[in-house]
C-alpha cells in the first residue's frame, strides 16, 4: 500500500488514540463500579472526585476524536505533506495523552496547557490537508 506508507505515523497515532480512548473507558467504568455509581445517572460534578475526572477525561477526548479522524482522512487522501501530517497528529496524541494524565492527577494548570496544544495539532492537520488543495 504505497499510498499509506508515508503516513505510517499518522496511522499509528490513530491506533494509539483508539487504545487511549479504550483505556479511558475502562478506567471510568472500573471506578464507577468500585464507587457503586448507578449506571445511567449523572456523575456529581466535583473535581475532587476521581470518578468525575475519569468521566471528563473520556468526554474531553470524545469531543475531539471525530475531528482528528476526519482531518487524518482528509490529509492522507489529499496527498498532503506526510511530514507535517505526521508531526501534527503526533502533537495531537501526545497532548491528549498528557491531558489525560494531568486530568487524572488533578493538575489543573498543566491540563489547561495541554488542551490548546491538542487544538494546535488538529488545526495543523487541517491546514496541512488544505494546503494540498491550493
């Protein structure tokens, strides 16, 4: 598959992002079971609660995952610069992973810094794909 060869990093990041999301789901579910949270009921909004933070970690990733997937497809199928698409997808992943860890640890400032870095990764992916059309 010669078309995909230059984009191996972006494809790897896609798989790793899926794994990260699966881990987030499992952590939130295990914590909910451990804390005897009733399924289907909202989690009490309290940043001191690990269950709340675990649910928010997953929700935050879920908010940006569709854009990541669409921008990755857009970039690859537009034959955009593989170097830039790979770099920006890696920026997205590393910053989302950092955001996850900082949120679990309740490090608010670090979490707040990592979020815009993930947006930079997404915007960079989009611009990289768009440049291929200009």
